[in-house]
């Protein structure tokens, strides 16, 4: 099969290769997916650069956890009726050597989720990390129904879904931050009630004005290391910051502002969701997808042969939305 892979860590142009590998066969409890689209996420870039670990986890890695395709074979213990099923994948390359940047991928049957007919093929490659991260951030800890929610980065891959999901699952109002008027338009189309251009406007003052001085109930945060201090100002007493990312580590925690307002910080990584949380998120996402209730922001559709360019787009933050690889 044709696949992209790397055998050492480093810059995309130096380590990513495209070649021919042996087509895998599904083992017990597994399905084989003929991949049509492969999603490129920041975590894929970080793993390839060695930012998560300085050592290769396997002698050769086919990257990317997110993908879309059809099941074309099943292993022992999996119902043959799943063959031909249109699916999206999660955690394909998490703790595994074989991800979705290839014509075929084998993975546990539960990690290939039926994709509703209403969803475009390439959008299926955006669900495992961006949409599921957004969904869990909205659903966790009792959900957002009746709450005022601020989504940091409402035009980003996760933020764009989070704005939609918060709005559709009962939050009101939904506020978001963006860097440009163009991104503000995207966030409003996604369902944001109010948008703050954080480079040009005093964020804390704007949010105070929008909430009549009360503050927001929940912040969904992509960069808690950078934005944590202002998040404390934005939250009402007893409010919650849900953090799924940070470009800064370790995190300095201002103890007295946190305790004085009885604030809560919740952290999660989508790869390690509890089974019950993942099942709930998948089920809720599937219902919304089947109704055609979600927008999918595909920034770039790139051929597998140009995987280097796809990684560089994600690494540089040059794409407004998701970057996906077309697997021929």
C-alpha cells in the first residue's frame, strides 16, 4: 500500500517519506479501513518533531490519528456485516505505529465509528480530535445548558466546533475570541452571539460589558498557559475553566485569585477519555451529524504526496480550519 511515514524525528521536509509498505491485515477484534481522507492535527506535528518524546516510539511511524474511509475487512470476533461501512477513526496513531496517512489502517473495531450519510467524506477526518475535543469540553462536568460560555479561538479547528456545540447544546450567550475580522465572521456563522477581537479590544472589559459585570460560567481554553491570567478575570465566582491545550509549561497557578473566586480548573486530553465519556461524546456528535447540524471548516485539501506541506501548514498555524490529506 502507499503510505507516508517517518523513521526518525525532526522537521517535516527532512523526515517524512512517501513510499510502499505492506498492506496490514486486521487482527482479533480489529477492522481494516480503506482510508479516503486523513486529518492532520497539531499533536501529529508535535509527535513527529519529537516535542512529546525525544525517542521514536516505534522504528517506523505512519502518522495521524484521524481519518475517514470504508471498512473493507474484519478480524476474528468482528461482525462481517461491518464490511462496507463508512466510518471515521479516532486514536489510530495514539500508542500505535500505524496511523491514517496510508491507503489502509487496521485498528480496534470501536475506533471506527459509523459516519452519517449527511457528512461529507473529508469532514469525517476532522472528528476524532477537533470535534471530539470540542464535544467533551462542552459536555463535561454537567454540560453548558443555561450557561454563559466563552470559547477561546472560535475560528480554530477545535474552537469552531466548540462554538457550534455550545450554542446547540444550550449555552447562551456564547462569546468567543478571534484575531481578525475575517475570523470573526466565521465564528458568527458558527453560532457565536458575541465576538471579541482580542488584539484590538480590551478583552476583560468587553466580557464584563457583555455579561453585565457578572462574568462567564465557563471558559473553553486552547492556551491556558498564555491566557490563564485573563481567564481568571473573565470567570464569575464559582466559574470553570476547561483547558485542553497549552503552549506554555509548566503552568504558574495564581493561588489566591483562584481560591478567592472559588474557581475550578478542569484539564483533559482527548486521547485519554474515559470509555463512558467517549461513548457519550460519540453518541451526541453522531446525532448532530445525522441532522446536518454542524459546519465543517476544511482549510486545505492536500494530496498524500504533499504531506510535508500539510504538516508545515499546521505547524505554522497558516490554515484557518482543518487540514486533511486526500488518500488516492
